[in-house]
C-alpha cells in the first residue's frame, strides 16, 4: 500500500521498492511458479521502465545506482518530519525504502498537462528473499496499520493525509490499488494520488498518478492497462 509518499518532494522514486500491496489475484499455483523465477538484474529492470515510457517525451529513467545516491538526502528528509500518530512514522520510513540493498530498481516520472500532475512508473526486482517475503506477507494482510489518517509536518508546513484501499485486479499475481489525499490547513490540495501495484514472482511494479482525479474508475482502468503492459514485459524478461 501507499499512503501519499508520492506527493512528498524528495521521496519520489524512493517510495515503492518496499511498499506493501494487499488484495490477491491469480491462483496459488501460478504464484508459486512465479516466485521460482529468477530476479532481474539492474540493467533488465531499467530496460523495462524505459519501454514503459518510450512514447513519453521528457521522461527520465532513474536506475538503482542513482536511487542509491539519493537515499541519504531522502533519509534526512524523512527523519526531519514530525509524524502523528507517532506509530505511523515507522510505516513512512518503511515505505520510503531507505535501504534498497538486495533490490534492483528503476523509476520514471512523466509530467502531465496540468500543473502538479504526473504519472510515475517503478519496477523493483528482489534479490533479497527475506525482503520479498516481508513485502508479500504485508500484501496479503490488507492492513493499513491504523494509518489511514495521519499528519506530516515538514519545512514549516503541516500536511494531513488519508489513505484508502480500493478493489482492483490485474494480470499480476498480487494486485492492490490505493487512493490517497493530501490536505493543508483543512483544504484539499491537488496532491492526491491513485496507485496501482502488482507482484509478479520476485518483482513488483507500480504505476501511480498524482493530481486531480475527475473519474476514479476511468483513471484506475487506465492505470490497470499500463500495469498489465509492465506485467507482460516482466514475464517476457523472466
């Protein structure tokens, strides 16, 4: 699951590698066969993300090495936040994926036509079996850990976030959709997001839209189509 981290400056590209994803699709046998697949190396993961944004001008793909270089700054940003309830701080740290050791990852962001609008793509392949097991276990619990509502204070601004798990299916072994909204001073700002994530064997793919959503179902359908393209690319790469 995600709880609004896509909208926090400085954490984009770091909020998906260890994200939790509830709601399963596909049978258990298919999942077991997929888990037996070998994880992809950093180059293969980057290639998949490049294919996902091949038709998007201005899209920049960030690979594992670049993400790793940005982590110290992201860690400092997370540590500077005042998060309430306090128990949600651990969840934010977990989702920020400040340790991607054993995870090959690549991300890309495509700016939308409207100010503040964007779509991000992320593919992570787990070489670390323990991290994969933890992520999948969390995926199956469908648990927001009591953090469906929390606040973050950063750089003098207090942001209130809400998160909700939505029903979703895709071609992935496990699929989850989450909706998050951000408000500041009691007023909702155009920083909400819809995120669709799927596990395919030792891999996780995420497609997230940030901005104003006029028709939730239509946008989810669009994200599902894009996620299925990513799933197909992952299956071809195995």
